[in-house]
């Protein structure tokens, strides 16, 4: 090894996955921001097209698991265009509060505009925030949701610990995310769809094939169901469990703060 060669362990520590590519850890957030800056205006349309509208059922089930009640405070991380926040707004009522948080300003701008159009801003606060270092007080949130956002976070373990910190005792975290299909046959079909059809749809609808290629790659690099379950336990969550949906293409993980 030459004197200026970087040891493998150091390279691994200083880099992270951006899809199938290894990039500097401090560069990933900016690269993810670029992806969502590109797709923000057509994000919801593409979600409907990509999932055939099923993503609405996945989110509805997540909201049911939240058990959100009037007067509670709900934090929706990576809340983007605000569809979950709008539903939580009705559940917690005027005496409750919903915090719509996202690291991406372009997504938040779209979300804020759509919430205003729906007349759903009375009890919603919009905050630009990094999931790894949430700017909220300890023990201040009743429920946290993060839908299709955890896989884009650079340090997922740090983010999970940050979420645990701000939850009140007895509060719950719900992670809705793409996961690993339970059937090998479904997995093969899903791979064909992800790597051939998704980029083509992205090119046609959003004029951006690369961002949707990253989407497919980031899903494959995200921890599977059991690995994420262990990560939540290691972060300190109790009573952790998950529910597969659509054959494991998507899973929702739930954990409580003791």
C-alpha cells in the first residue's frame, strides 16, 4: 500500500450509499436534495402512477396504527407534499398540533401550498429539519411518522435515536418504507419494474429518469424488515414490530418509547 492510500476501513467510515454508488458521507444530503428538487412539483402524480394509487392505502394503514387522538402533537418527518400532515391535522383537531418536517425546501414549499389549498394550515407547523438532529425538545412529541424517507437519511441510526429523544414516554414511531418482497417470484417482477419501467416513467412524466433510477437503487440498499427492526431496538425503541404490505414491497415498522 502506498503511503497516501486510504485504508479500506477509513473509506467505509467516510463514505455512504447513494443508490448503488459510494459517495462522501457529507455529500449525500446535497445529492438527495438535488433529486427531490427535481421531482417536487410532480412528486404526488408520480407516486400515484408508480403505485397505481396503492400508496394511499399504505399511508392510511400507517395513520390507523398511529392511534393519533385529539390534542396530541404529531411530527411527520420527510413529510414532503403534506398528504399525511393533512390527515393528521383532522385527527388531532384544533387543540392538537402537526409538525410537517422535511430537509428539502422545495418539497416543503409544494407541501405548504397544497395545505393552504386544502385549508388545513390552522394546526400545522412547517419546519425545515434534518432527521438526524431534530430541532425539538426532549419528550415533546406524541407520535412520529416517516413515510418513504428513512432510506434517504445518511445516518439512519442517528436519526432513530433523534426520534426517540423527542418522543414522549409512551409515544410511538411509525416508519413506512419500501422493503424486501417475501416471494422470490414477486421480487423478480419487482426488479424488472423498478429498473426498466420506473426510469422510463420518470423520463416521460417528470423529465428525469436519473432520479427514479436512484429511487430504485436506494430501495435495494435500504435495510430489510428484520434488519430495520433490530436497528429500532438498538436505538432504544420497545415493543417493535412490522407489518408487510403488498407482499413485502412495503412495510410499516412500529416502535414505542418506554
